[in-house]
C-alpha cells in the first residue's frame, strides 16, 4: 500500500463535503478538487478539462432550482472511489413547485496529488428524467412496458 492509498479516505471525505455543499460560488473552487485535465462523462456530456466541468455544473444552476447532492454510500480503494448519491432539485421550466429526485452514482479516480482526474456519472435518464416530462413521459413508459 502506498501513501496515496493511505490518504485516500480523507480525500474522499473532502470530496463528499464539497459535493454535498456545492453552490454556484463553490464552482470557482473546483480546482481544489479536480485536475486541470480531468475527464468527465455523464449521460449528456463527455468532456475534458476543468473549465468544461465547471461549465456543466454552472449550467445545472441555470436550469434547476435548488440542486443538491446527498451522498448515500461510498466505496474507496486503490486510488479511486465509487459514490452513490441522490440528487434533489426542481425544474425551472417544468412544474417548478414539484421536487424531483435522481438516484445515481459516480466513479472517481484520483491522481497522485489527490485531485479527481476521472469522473463518470451513471444514472438512468429514461426513468429519472424523461418519464417525468409531458408527452415524452407517456411514450417512455409505454416503451418500457413493451420491452418487458
């Protein structure tokens, strides 16, 4: 076991606090947690670079009311971690009074300096987003029923 692995649990705890307290003003501090050349992928994005990751999270605050992450569980091993999370928010343009919840997970790899160099999010866009939208939601639920 190297010293990087020994420090990993405390680095992950810092990341958990960062995610759970994320705010528009905290986006400027992402460089304290993410490498400049970070790779980021989720169901909608596939980018390289801290500036692009900041843009994605900034867009989240433009289109959603009160987005926040709650880390449910974590697995930490060999310079990486897997975080399970609940993402709470309200759409700004669709039923803004109705709370939404997305269940997902993130696979993070940290470099030797403890910065995230790889961030991949996994969540079901159909169930968690599309099925909640008018017109498209009905179609998605119908398709899901037909696939069973």
